[in-house]
C-alpha cells in the first residue's frame, strides 16, 4: 500500500524493507544499556524539562546503516529513489516505552522516514495538514511514513507521537538535514507539549 497524505508530502508505505533488512534491524529493536536517553538527546522543552516519560535512541552505523541506505536508494516507489543525499542521512532506532510520547513539533529537513519495527498499543503517528485537520497512522510492523521535500530543506507539517499505552514503540528514524549551510535545522517544538 502507498497512500499520499494531502499536500504536505507525507506518504504511508507498507513493506518498506525486505526481510533481510528487518533481520538486520532486529537486535536494535529492544532496550539496550547503551541507549541514549531523551533527557540527554532532546531539547528540554520536548521533555518538559526532563519530567516527561524517558524515551531512548540508538544510532545505526557501519554495514547495518549501509544496508538500510542501499535498500531505500534502490526502491523506485519512494521519493528517495537513487538520491545521493541519502548517504548523509542520520539513522537511529527510536524507543518509546509505555506512557512515552513525542510532543507536537515540525522537522526542518529535506527528507524524513519513520518505519515501525514493532506493534504497540497507542503510539500512533498524528499529523496536521495546513487546514489543521488531524490524521492518525497506526503502528504496524514495516509501515513507513515518509516526509519528502527532495529539492529544498523545508519545515514539515506539525506532528507528534501519541502516548504509548502498552508495549514499547520501536521505529527506525531517518533524517536528511542541511549540514552544509547555516539554515536552521532539526525539530521545532511547538509550545504546548500536552496538546
């Protein structure tokens, strides 16, 4: 399934990765003692000054990273098909335990991809279009949410992750940020994290 979501260029694509890449990612989709805490990696306003539930992340590097990039680069249904800028992407596994969430924000990037590596209760991806209509995307293993601008670094649509009600939400997160110019990059947190 490929589903275009309105004019903000979100796409929902099922079966993003082959079984081979999913197997490579399997060891990352668990809580590890070496994971980075959201308290250390995210801005304080996104963790309500370190009082929101703690979430975790770990980077994908080396051959595993190259396997992910190669598969995305060679997938003709994705807007990153044969795009050389994929090689400069940041790739991590986001780990959101029960009660965890990500506040409403925008990502300033050229391309982003979220791929569910687990199913959980809650933890839906919620986004808003330019008319403030909201949309929910349910966690489903190997379902990808693509936000692509492909030509210009842009501020994406507002979105958040709803609180996880049961289990742990594991997702692959890939971003292509502007690392060359002085253009503002990264996440832009909106005021009320509990909206």
